C-alpha cells in the first residue's frame, strides 16, 4: 500500500492514515517525502538524473485531506537540475509546504590513490524494536516503518512506498525527519517541531534500512534548537541531515 494514492486529476494526492503526524495534520517527513518522490518519479522522463539533496519548508500544518501539488523547474542543466514542488490542500489558497530538490546526472571520476573508508556492516534486526504511539492514538507515520535502536544509531525500514515511482532520496526523508527527536536533551517536556528539513546524499541506500546517528541542541531561553546527524545504510555513511527546532509547550488535551 502506498502512503499517498493518486486521485483522478494529475498532481492530486490522497494521504492514507499512515501519513499522519503525532498531533494534528500530516507528519512533516511524509509531506517532504511526497513532494520529493513526485520529482523523482518524473526525473527519468525529463533526464534530470538522481535526486542528491532536498530542502523542505513546512509552512503550516498539512491537513488530512485531498492535496494538490505544483512543480516549477528552476534550471535544467547538463549535469545539475533544480526543481521546486509546492503543496496545498485542495480548495485552499495558502500553501502548506514546499521543497527544493537538486538532481545530478552521475558521472564517474577517477582519483588515483583515493579509497573509501571501510565500515563494518550493521544488522539492525539484532537490535530491540522501538514503538512510539501518537498523541491521538490513531495510526500515524511511525506505523509505516520498523524502528530499531542501537548504540548511538537509530535504524528505520519503511514498510510502505511513498508513491509509485519514488526514488532513493524520498525513502530517506521519513527516517531523517525523526533526527531531532532521537537525541532530545530531555524527553516529554516540550513539543519540538521542525519547520524545515535538509538532507544531502552522496550515496544511495543499499538495502531497505536507513540509520541516523543524531545530535540535538536546545536553547530554551530562546525557544529554539537544532537537530542534525549522519545518515547511514547497512554498509556505512551515505549523507547528512539537519533542521531547525522550535520549542513549544505540549498542546492541551
């Protein structure tokens, strides 16, 4: 089952229950994944290459409703293309989120004497499961993936496709969006939504597992923080993630 299903008209999507966030509306990682996956799905036809980075901005909560998107091509280059994709709830004028995706055509470069750093292969299946429930008690985005926690690394395996034709970058965004929550300085004291998300890859995940070695910093006097970390597959590092964090009191029940 896909987390977002296409509706009749082009660029129209219906989120499933698995796209939900922990409070109201959709999870930011699910929204960023949809917008990026839509770009990836047409990149082969447009000869844009592979998506190597994305910056997402969550402008306001995205409701559990029918959605529409609009792609804007900023540049189509011989090696690099940059595409914006913006999302609205159907019938509303104010956008909910937007992403800027950078794509590159791969081209091998020989560098004499260069060697990749060897990393011991990981096996997340040997680690304990991590289960987290949403505040509303209903299915949510975390239920779309298997999560296991090791020493310094949290591992995620997405069990559902974002959309048909999605590529490797969009499959990383869901796990990456949890980064600021993995390494919270304190648990269950404030909500800490991230208004943005940036992921950069230099390698594509080999296998279904994505690992996050996270770090988070808070400054309560300003109500701000940051989250970031290394992204890994089962064989080693594949990229980076970063985001801003806004500290707010928990919503009243």
